[in-house]
């Protein structure tokens, strides 16, 4: 899967979990502040990413991910795909 497809999948997950419309989510949005993602939402997002992208993501690595921008989170997931596949 290429980077654009991974980004698309992650943004679909973010839209689904946050309840925001996909086209309204931009790279500069902060997950917690702009998408109103809380800790439980983050667990769901991580689980969905793991399932849809066949990953294992360490809880410790994403403990503060809700404070990341969409771009930072997408880049983290892309890096994990590259490492694990």
C-alpha cells in the first residue's frame, strides 16, 4: 500500500471515530483539540489502524498521540507500515 492510500485509510478512520466529515479533516488539525478525540477514541483509532493496515502499535508509543497533528499521526502510521511490512 502506498503512502497516499495509507493516509486515506487513516483519515477515514479519524473521520469515523471523531464524527467529523472526511473532507473537513486537514493535516494541521490536532486530534484532541480540533477533532475532539479523547483517550477512548484514540484506543479505537489505534485498533482500527492495526486491523485495517495489519500492524501492531505499542501503547507506549502513542500514549500522547491525541496531542499530535493529523499529519504527525499519519506519518507515524506510514512509518509503522514501512517497518512492519
